[in-house]
C-alpha cells in the first residue's frame, strides 16, 4: 500500500483512475483543477479517457436551464458506461449539485456522489461512502472556504496560460442569478497565497495568468484590494501577462484603470457585463447601475486605456422586457461597439428573486427573435472591431499550433484576440511581434516581424 509521506497515512485511491468533465464558466475550470489536486493527494490518478475511469465526476453549471439539461442528458449516457463497468462511481459536483441534490440522488439517473462547490476537500470521504454502498453527499455552503493553500493540478496542455481563483461566492444578488445561492457569499483568498501561486506558475514556464472571481473588483483582504492585488501580480515579472474576470460595472474603479494603464503587462481586455441597455430593465435585474452609469465606466476605460477591447454579456427577454427596452440594448451595443459578447435568452432559475417575484412573461418566440437581432448586430460590430486591427502590429503570446493548419501558430494579443501566423522559428510561450494582414469575425491573421 502507498503512503502519503506528508500525512503518514494510507492513500485511499490506491491508483484508481479519476475522470472529470467540466461545464460552465472559468471558475468551474479552476475548481476542477482543485478537485484533481485533492484526489491525487489521496492516491487517485487523473485520466483524460473516460472509458478508463473508475470514478467520473461531472462539474456542473446552473446559470442557465440549457446548461442543466445538458447534464441530465450526459447522466443518461452514463448508463452505458455503468453497464460496461458495474463498479464505476458517478458523481455530480459544483453548482447543480448544491441546487438539485434530491433529484440527482433519485430516479433512473441517480448518482453516487453529490458535492457542492465548498465540499471538494470532503470528496475522498464521499467516495468511500459511495464505495461502501451508500451515497456520498455534502452540499453545505461555507463562509470561509477558499481552497487557498491547495495547489491546483494544471490540466491544460499548452503550459502557457493558467487560471488563479482569488475569491468565491457573490454578494450582488442580481434578480435573475442563481450564483449567490449555489456558491454562497463573497470571501476573498489571502493575497500572499494568490501571489505565491502566480510566482510558482511563472517559475514553471507559464506566461499568462487570469485572476478569477464572480466579481473580482470587490476583492479585499486586509489592506489589499483588487487594484493592489493586480499591481502585485503584474510585478512578478514584466514577462508575465495578467488578466482578470469578471468585473461588475458598479465596482469598476478609476483606480483599477490607473493601475492597468501604468503596467503594460496587465492585458488590455475588460469583460464588463451589461445584461441590458435600459435603465428600467437594469433596475428590475437589481444590477445597481443605470445605463448612464455603465456608459460612464465605458468612457473611463476608453480614457485610460484607448487600446482596450471590451466584451460583455447580454440577456434577451428578461421579465417584462418591452420592445423599447430591447431597442435600448441594441443602441447600447452600437454606442459601445463591443469586440465580443456572450448572448442568451432569459431562462428562469428556481430560487432566484425573479422566479419568486417577476413573471417570465416574454413569449419564447419573442425572446428568440430579440436574441437573433442581438446576435446579428454583434456579428457586425465584432467584424468591424477585428477589421480595425488590420495593418496594425501586436505582441502575440504563442499558445500552440493552429487548429486548422499545423504549419501555423496561434496565440493571443493583449486584447485577447486570436492571431494565426506562420510558424517560422517561434514556439509555444514565445512573445512574437505580428503585423495583422487579414481577419474573420473571430480570428486575426498576420505575419511575424521578428
């Protein structure tokens, strides 16, 4: 039997193979890396082949109904794997686990393990519970858990970019959003543990980190707020790019923008979810800013960071949305000129303020038509934004070969735009000066200048 030399106790996994399937946001990707770290410390071996697995964990998202429906469909497919390997354990972890514990444990798709976002340290015990014939369940939310001292196991294959979670939970309680109920209240990770992780990543060859939180702008531990954390992270090395996601418009401060402007290795890319362009709609959504307040933050970004790309989230058909409110969203899009947007039809989420107090009264056909109009406009705006880059030069961080042409390399600009160019003598992790020669609505093409 193997032993953990640090804890001097038997390793429970004893080499059994773990497969984790991840859905949803970047936070879930970061959580999966925490889960793999916890399980490997107990003797489990990670595999990227589901047919080899002894344990399958599905890391879930509850932000939209279609995300949950995909998980139910995936659980139905697990029956085939269970028939081939009767000892196989299947678990649901993450936001859907916290929200739908009873449904997940019962019925034809019943799972063996259910663990909420704050229960990942408990997974080895939950697995043992399931192995003994019971159900391993822990969906308790915490006011303190940040997994601060757990070193994530990096599962991406390029070894260039990594996510670093700096906080968990959310205090905003937007009326449509389930996150505060599935991930709990905000708590920030100790700054020194964040910076130690960033330094370790750089020393191990990573050249880009993204600091993650449901609302990174409200990060604070002691005297360290988010602008100061960004400054310290970017000070690790001028060769390390630093990104962040996601920002809430009400907390996008001039001080953060000043910090970004003073440090060239903080990336010129901000994701600033608008959700709607109508103040009346923003009030029903409990977003805590007006259209004018949002545009003030856009103007501040343009003032401090003229070369910054701006991306957003937009919802079509929220409760009571009128044609005038929809038109206000379209006009906001034109005024800002977003580089990219995540665009969705509103889907009512159980337990939210909107589900309890605001009727989902926009017909689905109307939601679909409005979403189509938003998508069509964003396609125009995105293409125009990419065309404006043709003829310009950018520093590109190489992430790997192009998916469509192995003879070319693919990387990203500081503005988070994908660039494809001839391989030459360059390799993964290099910074390359590239002149842009052409584009599509989602990709830039160029030629290396060095």
